[in-house]
C-alpha cells in the first residue's frame, strides 16, 4: 500500500500528469528513431542538430511566435543545410555537421545575449522543464511523436536497408537522397517534440542511450526498437518520480537513470557467453529483421 501511495500521490497534481504523459511519449519516440542513428553511427548528428535549433527558439521569442514553431523551422532548415553541404564530394558529412552546428549555435548564443530578460532562462532551454509542460505543449509533443512513429512504420524497410547497406539501397533503386532527407526531417521533428522534456544539452542522451543499451540486449532491429522504447519509458518515468520526491531537475535525472541502466547492462554483458556461437552464425551484432 505504501508503494502504491508513493506512485499515485504525485498524480494528484495536473502538472505531474502532463509531465508523465510527455515523458512516456518522448521515451518511446526518441529511442525508436535513435535506433537508426545508432545503427548508422549518426549520434553526433543528433547532438549537432539539437544545438542548431537554438537560433530558431530565440528568434521565435523575439517576434512573439511559439518557441516550438521557431525550433521546428530552424531545425528543418539546419537538417537540409547539412544534407546539401555533405552532398559535395569535397566536404565530408562530419565536417558539414560541424560547420552547421557551430555556426547555428554561435548565432543562437549571440542572439540570446541581446535579450537580457530572456537570458536567465537559458537553463530551461538547455536542460528542459518537463514539469512545466502546458496542455498546448503536451498536445504538440503527442502529435509530433505520433507523426514520427507513423513515418517510421511507413518507411521502415527502406530506412532499414539504408542503415545496414547503403550500396544495396542504390542497387535496389531506392530514393536514397529522399530517404536521407526524410531521416533528417524526422530527427528535427523529434528534437522539437522532446525539447521541453530534456532540453538541447541532453537531447543526445534520449536519442542514443536507450538505443545503445538495447543493442546490447537484442539481435534483431524490431526487438532492439521495442527494448529501446521500453527502456526509454522506464528511465523517464523513474527519473520523473525521483526528481519529484528529491526536488532535483527532471531532465538530467531522467538522463542519469538511462545512463545508469546502460552502464549496468554494459557491465553485465548478457550476451558474453553466446558471442562466439553467434559470431560464427552472423556477420554482425544485429540482424535486420523484417
């Protein structure tokens, strides 16, 4: 009964119910999309794009637009810019990411420094404030989350081929360029949906940590996505309750829980005894699945 009361008592507060729904939504969407980032080694891309939307947030504040709208527009523009620059053979993709990331973030900080009344809220931008999610924020998070999951379902096979064998994707005449931009757009949408929860600085953890943990536990991509989503939800919910009872920042607490889970799984290495057998049967640590 004490445990039940401990779980239900925070739900007496409407802000806590909204925070819980937002945390669960982000806990599902980020790890599912993060699976593709982990498979393709694009973790740095997610981090760069998260920081690149800062100018959009500040500009939206200056003109009186919703912050999410500014973040979304600038996130999409940054994603397209990285894609266009990296298409040039002379420019490597990591170089394009670094250029757009550094330039956009510097612009955001410069704009932020001119707005003294808003500069004090920088912590909210960087680390999120899930306990401050409003009804409008929650609707936006849920709608954008559903949109991303729907796109993953519709283009799952194509994105899977891109993740495991880009050359095969070309041979199969898949719209490689279009799929690439689709992934970038989905990433930008996911970042905007998760902004209120963990902020810019910790976004990469939501995208990568649960998916990386799942890669140690699952061998097929569908299973990896399911495990990653379950871990993301569990980490967010546990972190949210800890932050409520200990009165600490919610975003960093959720990230710390997810990191602790990863370290525990990494240390235990549950596939260690089967590794030699699977190495003889499979060319890689994951099988694409259906």
